[in-house]
C-alpha cells in the first residue's frame, strides 16, 4: 500500500470516528432532555378558588379584592 | 404588589361583587373572567376587562367573545361557556358571599381577613400590606 493510500484510509477512519462520537453525543443529549422533561413536575391544573388567585398559599399576607368590572 | 406576590410574601385573591349593573353587564363580565379561568386565563381577561372599561357601555356576550379572541382563548370553548351561562352560579355565589361580609362598594379590600376602607388610593393597600408584613 502506498503512503498516500494509507494516509487517505487513516483520514477516512478518523472521519467515521468523529461521526460516531457526534452521533453518540447527540443521542445522549436527546436522552437527557427527554429524561429531564419526563421528571419535571408539571404545574397542577388550576381549579376551584385557585384560578382567581396569585401567589403562594404560604404567603404571610392575603389580600382579597372584591370588585366589579364595570 | 406584583413584586411582593412574586417574592412569596403576598397572596392576592379577586372575588366578584356586582354593584353597578348586577343583573346584566357586571354579571356577564364576571362570567367572562370565569370562562377565561376555565382556560387558565383568568388574569388575562381580568386585565383586558379593566383595560376596556372605557367601552363598558357596549359590553355584551358578543363583545366578551371578541376580547376572548384578542387574548388568545379557544373561541369555541369560550363561546360555549358564555352561551350556556356555565358560571352564572359561580359569580352569584361570590357576590352573595361578598354581600354577606358587608361589601357594598367596589373595590373593597380585605387584608388578612380585615376590611380596609380605602380613603383615597390603592397605595393604602400597599401600606396595609407592609404593616402586616412587618408584624
């Protein structure tokens, strides 16, 4: 095998390795994103009296406004 | 107030008290807010209604539907909610409870359950809130 052919084969091998590493990294990244989305707690659906409420139930002060939009 | 809510110091609750036109526009506007709440957009409609108060003489179910469109609600679901008067009783209950607490004018504020009679401006609410926070 000539030196130039050997060098070309080495280059091709390196290129394939880079693609494999990039592909594996992409799969790992997508896996992490998926796992993160799966494990992130979703906000509970707003229901009942909470729908017209802002702020935490543990707040020190509760302000209630009685209003008429007119 | 928004900063205090964000910080976790204050919880803000809005309740309906129909005093201006209780059988018609006040009631329908409150129902519009409740129908928006079904789509988790109570505050968007709430703010829209206050913003549009200059047009309150034209308010009707049709106008509220146009507001729903403007704030990006599911128009069909909102329309169905308004047409069926789904939240007529919800609003009436809030109004009745407010009346039972002696609320006869709006806006009336309660700070940790104690009524605050506004003499001049909303800044009095902030003062009362800060007083409670510093207790």
